[in-house]
C-alpha cells in the first residue's frame, strides 16, 4: 500500500498500546491480523487489491510486535481478538470482516 493512503493509529487497551494501519474510506472494513512475526507485511501486499475492491483495510500489530507495546500480562489469541474488536469499535465502523493467519487465525475466530 502506498504510504499516502495509510495512516498508523494507536488505541490503548489493557495497559498497553495497539498499533494499526487504516486506509480509511467508507467501504466495509476488513481487519487483518497477521501471524506472529509478520508485522503486517502480508496484508500490506494484499491491501491494495482489497482497497481496489472498495474495502477499508485495517491491519494491526499484535501484542509484542511492531509498533504495539511489548509487555503484556496476556498474549493469548483471545486477548488479541478482543484487541481487534476494540479497534473496530474505536473506528465506529462495524460490522467488520476479521481475518488472520497462523496464530492470528484463532484471534479472528
């Protein structure tokens, strides 16, 4: 995704900070949760196609990775899933489609 189309934002949850990119726009949100260590890279490659299909693409860094806080008391798939829900609520743009790969697939469920 071209950097001019994406803005990184942050949300405070559970005594930590979650970083996420948001392409913005009026389309249906597809919130992408990358697997451990992916740092949003896979979804940055997929993002332009989703955006071209008129989706609003949001990608997040999971707990302990990227620009998200490193120290948490809980790194479970459940807590990462709740972080995703917090992002959608913050954006006030639900319903959303949530997708994840590897570890994050459990979070997306």
